[in-house]
């Protein structure tokens, strides 16, 4: 006789497939990203000021945009707040504390 196999409920499968970004992205990450978006808008606005060959449009705007694209947006992606109380098992073992 064939054995019957119980299937897992669909709910337990969905819980196991949670997005890894839901754990990583915190309020601070979104605030840094929002700050970057505001500075992007400011940079493009300064670039659009007439006349097109003015100092703000040629010098200041590219500097603002460069700072946003190279510093602020990667900082929003890579920033992770350090938890003082919670150490993973690997950190405790590596430091010699159990």
C-alpha cells in the first residue's frame, strides 16, 4: 500500500519566504533615502535655473548631484544600526566569550 503524505499548509510556506529586505531596512535607511531624494530634486532644480551657463547650473548643481549619487544613496543602502545587546553566536565564539 502507498503511504499518504501530509502536505504543509500554504501559510507556513509563505512565512518561510519572507523578503530579506523587510528585516534590513529600518526607519533610518528610509530617512537617508528620503534626504537623498530631496537633494536630487534640489540639484536638478538648480541645474534648470536660467541662464543655462550660470555658475550654479554648471558648478554647484553637478557637485550636489555627485554627492547624492556617490555618498547619500549608497549610505542609505549600506547603513545598518549596530545592536549593542544582541550578538550573534559567531561573534561570541570569535571573541572567546560563550
